[in-house]
C-alpha cells in the first residue's frame, strides 16, 4: 500500500531544510494542528507558550515580490535575526500545505476492496492492507482448535489473494472504490459484530 501522507510531507520538509535540527522539525510538527488557512497565501498559526511564543497568533504569508514566506514573528524584537532563517511557524504552514495536498491526492485515488471468511491456524497475509477479526462473537478454547476469521482487504490490485502460513487459501475479486470509501468501509468492518 501507499506511504503515509504526513510522513511524506515531513520527509520533504527535511529535504528542503537539511541543516535544521530534529528539534526544529519536531516543533514544526507540533504546530501542525495550530495552522488555520484564512485565504490563499495567508495563514494563522496559534502561539504556544511551551514553544517560547510571546503572542497568541502569528500570521504567515507568501510574498510573490520577495519570493519567500514571512511571519509576523520576524518583525518582533527578537525576530529580526530570524528573517534570514525560517521560523517553525512558517515550517508548520509549509508542512500543513504539503500534508493537505497529499491527502487530497490520496482521497482521489481508487483501490479495490473485498471481504470474506477464512479458517487458518497460522499467519494470515494478503496482497494489500489486511483487516482481521474473529468470525465468532466469543473467543474461547474451541476457537483455537478451529479458528475462523472475517477479513477485509484494501488492495491496489483487483485480484486479491489471501494466504495462511504462505499457502493460498482464498482468492477474491476486489470491488473498485475511492480510497475515502475504503477507509469508511474499514471502520464499518470493525463496528459490525
């Protein structure tokens, strides 16, 4: 399956700023949930005392004329020295934009889903993201003698193969759905009894 969009966004941020410390990356990640998009090119980032912020809100924007990102913290007493650098408010906005774009792209992606029931005393595997739960309401000693599982698979391939201890035990034809629908169906799979 695909990689996590947040992990990809963090890796790209690290590549763009190879000289930045792990602490700087961590602070940018911590601020990710504090970013609010006001309009295209203008963002608000909530201040955090634990990250040494003095103001409750910081504005971050991109200047076409300057060809770079700016933050209101650059115009404070201590911020003038930071103008040559990139603050974690700006880094959080960059991370937010990349993550949002990756999520939108991922949600448009189409995958195949299938569900079934298998009997297996070994390790169950599939050529996709496998979700498993016991096929019975109550697991007792008799379950371990004859274990049956309900499975739900999300795969990039239409032909879904399920294996038990390396042996093919089930082949299913997946139904094509958007990735967002597949995520919803996984949640429903676990909610059902």
